[in-house]
């Protein structure tokens, strides 16, 4: 029985080798014959006519199917690791970019907040899947809010107190220039509600200590900061995961708050929107200064007696 099995295995292996050899030889013969036909010199008018027809047919195929091909390359294709230093604009954000960053992964089904159900697509392997069809318009709405606040000269604070979020909030604040601030370490309790004792009466009175907008990349560890913003009537934007009540912030963005790439993508997008608003604000300031200069007092020469 063992000898019969060995002989059958040997025959099968021998047959497989012969089949592969025959296939490779056939492909080589076809390639060589095609090469000979293509490299054949154009000796007669018929050969030239055939060559022209083949070239015209090839060009027709290219013209017909070129518009259906992909235009993406290494430069314009979204790369998740580019979200930190090369953020996308709000008009360029897509569902594919959100999926590539892992924004659709939520927490366990048992930890889902009941108020998050409208933003849940379903459950897969016990994990809540976030519906990105809701995330995308809410993200663009938040970008419009950031642009509007920055265009009116408002100050914006990015809050991300995890160690992996500190580069994201720092770069996001730098894109806004003088109107951008960030909190990468622990939010000190009483920063807003007890600002007189924390900064002093002179600073709290003369300087703008209360921001115009606060963006939270991890809202749950900074829930006391959200409460302070609510008491001071400061609008808030936050990434809310499936275990978070979306009502804790004024403008929720349903997404995976534990993904660094998701936080970098959202923070970068909002900072780009804020940078556009800052440019609009500076343009308006320049126009106002020019108009004020034109309306300045005119010096008149005294009339002679």
C-alpha cells in the first residue's frame, strides 16, 4: 500500500512538472512568434498598411478607455501617514480617507451609549461600526464653524491630552498663527471658571482669557474642561466615540477617538479650515486699514487775507 502511494505521488509530481514545462514553452513560443511578427520589416505596401491599421486601432483603444482609468498617483493619493504634516482641506475629505484612518471603528457593542445609536451603522464581531455617512457632513459642518470663528478674529484652542495627540494639537494651533492655542498636557481645573484667581485680576480683565472655540480630540478625559466651557458659554467641537454621549459637546464628530490617525486627520482638517478663516480675517483687516487711511484728516492750507 505504501509503495503504491509513493508511486502515485511520484507520477503526480512528474506530471505536474511536465505540465508547467509545457506551459512555459508554449508561452515562450507565442512570445517569440509575436516578436518576430512585430519586428518584421515593412517590405511591401500591404505590410505598411497593416502596420498603420494596427497603430490606429491601438490609439483608438487608448482614446476610448483612457477616461475610465485611474488618475491617482503617489502624490495625489491619500496616505494615512500624511495627515499630520499634509492635512487635507475640508472640500477634499472623502469617506475613503476616513476609512483609511480607521474612523469607523467604535467600542464594544456592550459599551455603546444609547444616545449614539443614530450614528451607528451596525455591529461587526461585537464591535460597533460608526456610520461615516453621518460623520462626513458633521465634520464639514465643524469645519465651517472653525472657519467662521477664525474669520471673525476669534481664538481657537485645540485640546488633546494624550501623548500621541500632542503633535497633532501643536501643529494644528501653529497653522492658525496668533489665533491658535493648544493644550497637550493636563487641563488645569478652573482655567476658565476660576480665571481671576489663576491669572490675576489684571490679566483676566485686560486680556482675552476665555477662548471663542474649543476643539477636543479626546473628550472623556477632559469632561471637566467641557463643563467649564458650558458654564462660560464657549462652543465646543469634539470627536465622540460609540461610548460617548454626543450631547456633551455642541458640535459632535462621530469617529474613533482612540485612533491617532483619525485624530490627526480631523485636527488637520479643522486647522486648515481655521487657516482659511485667518486669511479672510487678515484680508478684511488690511482692507479696513486701507479705508481708514484714505478717510484720514486732510491738511488744508490757510487762506491768505
